[in-house]
C-alpha cells in the first residue's frame, strides 16, 4: 500500500469522525443529549451504528469530542514551557492566549452547546470526570520534575482548581447570554486576578 493511499485513508477517517461528531452535536442541541440515541446519530451521519461506536466508544465523547486535548492541556503547557518558567506563569499565559482565541477548550462553546451540557446530568458528570483527569495529568507532569509526589498533587490541585473556576465562569456567562467578545474581555481581567491570588 502506497503512502498516498495511507494518507487518503487517514483523511477519510478524520472526515468520517468529524461528520459523526457534527451530526451528533446538532442532534444533541436540537433534542437534548439524553434523548438522542446512537442509532439516530448513525442515521443522520449515514454510517452504521457500529461505525459511530468505533470512533466514539462513549456517547459522552460525541458531545465532548475535544476531551483528549482537554485532559492533556494543562500538563502539555507545563511540559512544553520555556526553561526557567514556572508552571504558574506558563499556565496563566496559555490561559490568557486561549481566552483571546475564544478557544472551546476553555469554555467558549456558544450558548446552545453550553445549555445542552448544563441540561444533561450525564454530561455534567463526564465534565467533572474530565476535570479530575486533567488535574491528575498535571500532577503526573509536575511529578516528573519534583521528587515530592504529594507536593506535585497539591500544586496540581491548586492550579487545576483555578482552571475549573475559570471554565465555570465562562460557561455561566455564556448561559446568561453574554457574547463571546464580552466574555473574553471580562475573563482576561478575572483570570489575571485569579492567577494573582494563587501566586
């Protein structure tokens, strides 16, 4: 099999995954997450039900499809920070950049999506789980640098705690109907205050 064939196959897989995710999100917003079935998503995306579950083993991952990026985000920022920069400064700078970009990973999802998540106990539970995984990944990364695993977990809990508060603030403002621009302007100030308190 040629490299071109492999490249086309991977491109087709990415397109199929994105199409499934897009159709799922549309159905979730229209009908609610808990009332939408995998079979309905498969029909809308014109794929087999098994294809949906092959790409997304958990129904929640259809809605929260950036979960891997989300879980690794804090740890990756710390791992890739410039030499000599503290984890706190690296995370603050990364967060402020994400706010300026109105990145969905920090909560800029739009009102319809935020409402869909807020109305689903299943998705709220999954989101709490993802925040815990995010904190654990950060603790693991800090533990690579520090001999004291308890200290790494304590610092990760503090840093992830600020991140969680800021995420909820973005979502709350979104649900109130504020525009993404209004939220971003407010969050730049709120985030600097929050990280400053932690410092």
